[in-house]
C-alpha cells in the first residue's frame, strides 16, 4: 500500500481527455462537456443540459508505468422520485485496450427528477475516489472511461508513477449522434454502451454525442458536428422526435435536410450514415408524446398519441423510417458518401422477441451488445459504409 507522500498528483487537463468537445473549470475541478460552449448557450431545457454534461464515451487517456491510480471526482447522480435509488456509476479502466479494472464513487450530488412534472431537486454531496490497483508495472496505455450517465467533475489524478497524455492512436475517429439508446441507457458500464462496443469492434476512436431524450435535429448539435474533426459520421434519428411529439412531417423533412446540410458544410465527403430508430413497438404506429407508467413498481413507458392523427402529419417511427429512406435516397444521387440504415437491422422483431426492451424503449445490456454486433457487421464489416475499401 502506498502512503500519502508516495503519490504523484497530475493536473487533470483537456489534453488527457478523449471524447469531450469542451471542458469547463468549476469550483471543484474540470467538467467535461459533449457540446461546445456556444451550443450550450442555446440549449432550451434541463434535459439536454444534463445529458450533454454526462460523459458518455469520455475517457482519460494516459501513458504510464503506474501500478496504482486514483481518480478523485464529484459525481452528480440522477434519481427519479418514487423509484429506488440508482446504482453508482461505474468507472472502467482499460490497459492497452482491455478492461482491467472497475470501481465506483459513492456519495456526490443527487439530482432527483419528478417524471410527472419534470421538476428537479439537487442535494449536494461530497467528492469520492475511484481506485485501481495491481496494474502491470510497465509502460502501457491506460484509459479511464467515466460513468456514462453521471455528470463527473474531475478533481485530482494520483498515481505511483508519472503520467503523460497517451499518444495519438492513429485510428480513425467516429463521430456519432443519437438518442438515449446511443447515450447508453440501461447499459451496465461505460464501455458496454453499444457505440463503445461497436467502436472497439471497428477499431476506431469514438466521439459519442448520444444525448438522452434530445436527438431532436437541433441546429446547434449539427454545427457542433460540422466543426468536430471526424473520419466517419453517423446520426440516429427518430425516437426522440416521436416520443416528444416535437414536430409534424412538414417540419421534420426540412429539419433533416438542414441537419445534414450543416454537417456537410464541414465534412463534404466524409462517410455519413443516417440510421433510423431500432424497433420500439409502443411507438411504431402510435404517435407521442411518451409518458411514464409506474404500474407494477417499475418505470415503463407508453405512447399517448392518437394513431388517427397520422393522416394530419403526426409522426410515428414507421413514418419517420420511410421518410428517412426517401430523403437519403434522394440526396445520395449527388452524395455518394451518404448512406442509409434501417434501425430494425440493428434491433428488430426477432431481437425484441429474444431480448425485449425492459421499459418498452431502452435495450438491456444484452440488447446493447446485440445492437453493437449488428452495427459493427453492417457499418464496419465487408462492404459496409465505414470500411476503408468502401471509401477508397
């Protein structure tokens, strides 16, 4: 066991992070963000403000001989009124790309949300420490993936040997945007969200802009993607537009065009994959808004719209899938690097029968693995839009 005077404390700075688009200095330390400051000033609600500050896909990337590493953080955890307290978020430590340790940080702040009113109450708490021991005593690349659903302020990094930023991996950068499913809802730990699993299979560096409840074709998100360096880009569109009942077909179609136009301003020839939502039976043919259902003591969701309103342009997943396929097909005539993927190829009827959605919307850990396997096969596999051969 190391004593206190053995520790080397390294300031946590932006050059130690991957997967974040911005950082903010707080009273406690460094807060990673997944949207830049300009975009954050335009955020219209607390849902997205919370989601983008949750570091899904964000990790510290170090080169070190350390055998013991401590990361001091102040987490802000999310709870729902009337439901059991959530488990503490998991920190994953990888050595040379392989999972070598996990820990949690107890305590911290707790933000309790009332699903019925969307009001929230913050109870402040104290920092804690994630500790990893018995690491190999050799030069190695270490990544510490932060909890994907806990806002995490980074306070101190302590090691028993010097650290420096990990060298550039040389791998292609995959920039992905999507809903809570891409954010990682119900995944067991941060490297088990489906985009992280797919990135590992594809041998790419992930920048994950999956925002729970907030994949709504916001122009500021498109501008953030436009301005973020990337070799591969994908967007998952549909479920949040339906379950918030945010727009009708007349507004949806030009919003998709505008979102893609903005991305193309910064990435005119980058492979760009547009994916519709995975199968979600409660929203396939019934419009939103989605509402929580606490019957049985567990959180489930139900659609509350009237299917008869589809004739007036009210959206369902089935309608959005058809429209996305049409839009991408139309644009691809002049954009050969634009591709379409029906989300039911990632998770469809057979998958739902085998691995049902526990709350009717989000996959469980096995569902995340299934989606990742299918995405890796369809996007990174032979003939897929993200293979180097396909893109010359």
